[in-house]
């Protein structure tokens, strides 16, 4: 079973930056669909950004496009999310996910938009943006 550990969250002022990291055991990222998701208090979990295992296609939610950047270090088996120009609306717990390829889930957008409905997640890392 894949286990992920997220880190890098914190408290930052609006306009600031953070870099989130995610390591995984039980699966190598070069053979996995991977992505970042977030959930704010009182709101549903939403997909933020994903990379597919095949073709490395990426997906970004409209709300983060141009501000966040997803990347992988395959040597370190680590997934990153660079958060720039942070806004108070970005305040949430951020979760990482990694899964083997699955029929119908391949492609960054397909993975993001389907994986968000699953119910197995890591501990997450808290990002708080003050105004």
C-alpha cells in the first residue's frame, strides 16, 4: 500500500511563497500518477495540480494556474508543489497522492478530477496565508 508524507506547510503573508514536499513508500513516482489536493475548513477537497505517469501531462486548477508549479525529483522519489503569490484563499490542508496507472485515470486532469473523490489520504500539511 502506498504511503505518503507531506511537509513544508506553514504560516505566510499574502504574496509570499512556500514549497511543499511529498515522499512516498511503496511506489516510485516514475510509475505513478501523482498530485496535490487541498481542503479548507468547511469546504470539499479540491484538486490543485497533478502529473500523469504516462506522458507527464500536468493539470492545474484555474484558481492556482500561473501561481503554483508542480514538479517531481525522480532520483529522490519526491513530489513538490511550489506555491507563489499566495492568497488568503489558498489557506487549507494540502494533501499529496500517488497511485499506479489505472484505466481512465491517465492524464494529469483525469487523475486529478477522479482521485479527489477517493477517501484515502495522508496526514497533509497545513498552509495558512494571512492577509
